[in-house]
């Protein structure tokens, strides 16, 4: 009995929470939230369910941990070098999240869920802190910290989530469909709209073709930063 207990303890110690979360992320990437089951996880880790439950109580906790792990990795940027501005810091944070949400199709939904249902959990404060430190460094008055940081956070997550949805939409057209083909189809559909009801949309439709997602995303960041510094100039 003692020997069996010691072996069980060694297996539990070898199967760390970090390894479980890493395997969960892999399953989410390949099979989506529906494919993340404790049965699939035990098969991937070649262990029993008891060893996993030792570290993670349920699927909700596992999803939260997986989300936090991906976000933490996305925000683990190198310290700013001399000459970098707070604006550069915000762009770095924004692109890290943008790329993570594009690379992990399940992440956008989980971010929305975690932030709305558990704003006291690790995910929301982690993102808010990364953005807020740069807002502080911009010299934004303390009375506007929440407003400025929230505007940036909502734009980053919203735009990144929409981009991820667009990527998934392009993939749904088939393995042979590429980004250019998807954008051309959308542009053509916009150009075919009624000119009386959609004059602006039709006129701008051609700009969809060949645009760079990162450049467009960062342009939005710059619009917000320009507004923040214009409306809330640095405190003296």
C-alpha cells in the first residue's frame, strides 16, 4: 500500500498543472472548446482522470487557466529599451494580443467570457495592467486612467476578435481559399450594393483588397492614442 501511494504521488508530481494547461491549449487549438474534455486530456497525457483532477477541479477552471496562460505568453514582451515611448509599448501589447487571438481561434470567445463573468480573475487585470502602465507613462491624468485604458482594451480585443472571425470565415471557404480570395469576394459583394442605400460602403469597397491587417489595426490604435492625448493632455 505504501509503495502504491508513493508511485501515485510521483505520477501526480510529474504531471504538473503547467503540463495539463499546455495540453489543454493544444486540444483547444486543434479541436475547439467542444473537443476539450477530460477524457481527451487523459488520453493526450497518458494518465488517469484522478491525476488531472488533483490539479484542476473542472472544465471551467481549465478554460480559465488556458486563457490566462496564452494571454500571459502574449504579454511577456521584452523590457522597453532606451528610446521606446509609451505609444510603442501600447502597440507592442496590442500586437501581442492581436497575434495570439488570431493563432488561437477559441481565445476571443474565452476572453469575452472571462472578462465579463470573472473580471476579478487573472485575465482582465493582466491585460488592464499591461495597457494601464503605458497609459500612466503617457502622462494621462489619474482621473482619466480608467477611461483611456478601457477604450484601448475594448478596441484591441474587439478588433482582434473580429480579425480572428474573418480568418475563420476565410478558412470555412475551403483549404484552397486564401485571404486575397476572401477579401475579393467581400469587396465585390460590397460594390454590388444599392448605390442609393450604400454610397460610402461601395466607394470604400476597393480598399478591402490587399490591405494589411496589422497596419489597419495599428492605425486604429494611433487614432485612439491621438484622441487620448488631445482630449486628456499630460498632467503637469
